[in-house]
C-alpha cells in the first residue's frame, strides 16, 4: 500500500499523492566497467541516502568516484564474496552477461538485495527466440520471425524475407550481432557465420519507423517508465556503416507524440511483465524495450534485460530523483510505493568517442588527453568506458568505445553544442565519433506515422 500525503488546496478539497517511504542509508556495489556504469555510479553518488559506492571491476574514470575492487563479474561466488566484504546493502548489475549467467540469483540467494533480473527472466535478452515466444503469448506487436538452425534451411528462409533483411545472432553479441541490409549476399554471409559458430539465427521482417529506447523499472507487474531516448547504432554519420554497441544518444524525443510512452507501457511492457509473472519467472530490474514507431503503432525490435548504453548516460543526466531509492525499491519489490521519477528541464545528448578501427578489433594503449574534468563533482560530462591508467599515470584507451561525452542544455540544440564543445577538447590518436547525434531531431527531420 502506497504511503500518502494529504494535499489541501485553497478550495479545501482533499486529494492524495504517493510519497516515497524514506530510504535508510544504503551501501551500493555496482558491477560493470562501462560508461553506463560510470553514469550509474555518479547518479547514485547524488542520492543522499547512498552512503558508499563501490564498483567492480570499474575503469579509470569510475575510480575517481567510487572505490574500485576487482572481480570476475560473471562469477556469482566472487560477486557475493565482494558484496559481503564491502557490506553492500544493494548490488546493481550493469551488463547483460552476468545477468544471463545467474549472478543476480546468487546475490539474492545470499540474502543481499540485487537490482537485475534472474537468469530465467534475463532470457528475454539472452535468447531472441525466447523473447519472441513471450511477446507472442503476451499479444505484443513485433516483427514476424523465423529461427534457422542449419545451413541447409538458410536459402529458402532468406527467400521468405527481404529486402530489407534483418539477421540476428540468437545470443548475446553486444549490439553487433544484428545485420540490417538490402544486400541478400551480406545477409547470407552474416547468417552463415553465426551458424558456423553454432548459434541459431533469427530472420525477421523489417520494421519501419523511427526507433525509440524506453527503459522501464519493472518489479513483477509494476512498471515505471524512464524518459524515452534514441540510440545511434551505426558507426557513421547519416546511419552508415556497420552496427556498433551505440555511438550516441539523446533524450527526450521532441518528435514523439506525448501519449506514445503510455501506449508503450500499456500495450507492450505491462503485458510482457504480466506474461513473465504468469510463467513463474517475474522480471525484476530494468526492462529495456527497443521499438520502432510504425504505421500500426509501436512494435518491438528487441528487449534487453539491463540499462542500455549509451542511452543511460543521457537519461540519467536528466534524472532529478534519487536513483538509489528507485533501484532499491525495484530490488526489494516495493516499486509501487515510490513516487514517479522527476526530470530536469531541457535535454541531454551523449556522444561516444571510439578507438581506431572500432567496431572491428580496436587499437588500444593510446594516450587520452583533455578528459581530466571527469574527476570533478558528481555531474561529470566525461564518462569512461574503455580506459585504463598506465603505470606512469597516463590515461590510455583500453577498449572500443572509450568515452561518452554528455551535454545538457535548455533544448537538444544546446545539449548538442555542449557535448561537442566538450569533445573538441579531448585528444585520442586515431579515434572517431559521429558528428550528427540528435541532429535529425533538432532539424525536425524525424516524423512518426499520423495514426500513432
Ligand atoms: N543501446 C544499445 C544497447 O544498449 O544494447
């Protein structure tokens, strides 16, 4: 039952609004090492009820805001031992692989609150075929699909789709397992490569319309949406080149009709959450709906079982509510008692600075300069992903996506200017970034079908 506060307006009519039960001081352990986890750490540090933030394995930027410990994020035993050692009241698991492997189950079994779904529920991301099954049972609109698990079936199956072909590796592939192409040969090559690795392939019909990432806190059948965001998945300006883990994102979406978030929650996320409960595998954590907003309304492109990267960097820059309280309530089954998140005015844009050759095998070990302000306060605009500190103290690249630069402003244009001005001061040899994050939105070039 929600706590309520009577509000007595001048006219004397009494109405009630939920207020959050006060969160007792909590110590948090964040698992992961990307810019998403850096954003989570900073937002947790802004919550006065969060008294300590540890992170593992973290990165060079997170080390400036949290105590860093080493851990194998995929080992439930190691994560539990570390959580006990740092006396964590709440463990927040950032990436999908530990979730799919059951690390959240191990933490909960040890009696520690955990933000992140069970292995059974994380299958909504871990297996595209499982996600389709849940969506079909829940009556949720999504692309028509077929699973191909042997090379002999491939050509006939490709003939039933395309153009455009959408070919997905039916497993975890960090955003790079999806090929969307008008070239049948390229579609066939990707599918054959997945099959050779022993992974089934999912062929899907192409969903038209602008894409939206909607993150929802989900605790059983309670669903609380965050701000909608848009990712830029292709490596090059104008959505050219191969898919990446995400090259930039922005929020909110000025082109999205106001009622669409409610429609997504009511027609997509709530039915899926209810179906997971019905199956005996309730979802607890962050359910990320990736959608295309087409003629017939929102349709699901994919579900993920965790915060998205890089959208989280922009969404959390806009959050004006205590994050610890929201995550703790989700983890302890009390999300229905927490006040809805409040948001800052304006907009946020994040731009990813990537290492040479990303999304192929990235060059690492290059010195980064100009990113120093990441160490100041908890409103840092430079979030670290693939970074490390060399023995001589120099900051060097250590992964494909190296930094996420976040800009905030009165509107998207101002947020873009802010992010790119900050990025101009950072040097990393061989690096690249997209110059058009949120540009189409600022130029009113994104439209949704009128029936939505
Ligand atoms: N933004 C894409 C992802 O997090 O998978």
